């Protein structure tokens, strides 16, 4: 009877082990399926996000190229005037300033000081200016004879004796008024766009 019980015990142990193994295998299949399903969901989510980002960039490129093509003759003229002003600033071209600014020209510099008349004209030029690269140029009209040109710029110039270099990223605003057939610069302001630089 003891031998028989032992043999029966071995058979039962074998059955229990097999049942346990079968149960584990049954459990593993759904786990593997769920894991694969989760991986597939993650891949699909990643691809959807990537496609949305790329679609947004394509739309942005299309809008920027469309807006560049849709500039009115007035906007083109004023942006051209502003670019000429930037070139004159770099050359410290006093003759250009005299023929381009109004008699009541005023300027607010990067330091927040309001300058008028000849002081403002003298402050427009900067022979120490190594770089002034504009971007995001926009024109807003304020009536038939007045427009505002705004833009951001990367600025590099030599540091002054008592200060370090001015902020690298600046925002510029210029008010242009039409006098006769010519557009004249009435007001110009420079604002630091990144405060940590100065």
C-alpha cells in the first residue's frame, strides 16, 4: 500500500506540475499579446504625433512662404526702407539719416532714454556694430500716411568701457510717415528681447 501510495503521489505530482505549467502558459499568452498590443499602440501614437508635428511645420512653411509672396507694394517699400536704415546704422551714415528722418525725429535707445533731434540722429549710427540681422519683419499701417515696421534682430557689437555688450536679441520698432512722395522715419525704438544677456 505504501508503494502504491508513492506511485499515486508521483502521478499526482506530475499532473499538478503539468497543470501548473499549462496555467502559466495560458497566463503568458495573454500577457505577451497585451505587451505586443501596448507596443503597437505606442508605435501608432508616436507616428501620429510625428505626422502632426510634420504637418504643422509644413503648414508653417507654407504660411510663411505665402505671406512673403503676399506683401503689398507698400509693405515691400517700407521693409526696404528699414533694411536701408539697418545698413546705414552699421556704416554710421549721417547723410542717410539727415535725408531719411523727420525734423521732429525721436529715438528710445536700448537703455530706455528718449532722445530727440540731433541727439537722436547721432545715436542712430553705430560704427561698433558688427552684426544686426533682422528677422520676423512686419508692417502695420496706422492710416494712409503712417506705418510701423517691427522686427527682431540678432545684434553683436563691441562692449562699451563701462558696460558689457548689449543684449544679443533685440526688438526694433520704427514709425514711418509719408511726407509728399517719400517715407520718412519719425520714431525708432530698441528693446532688449532677452534680458539675461545684459
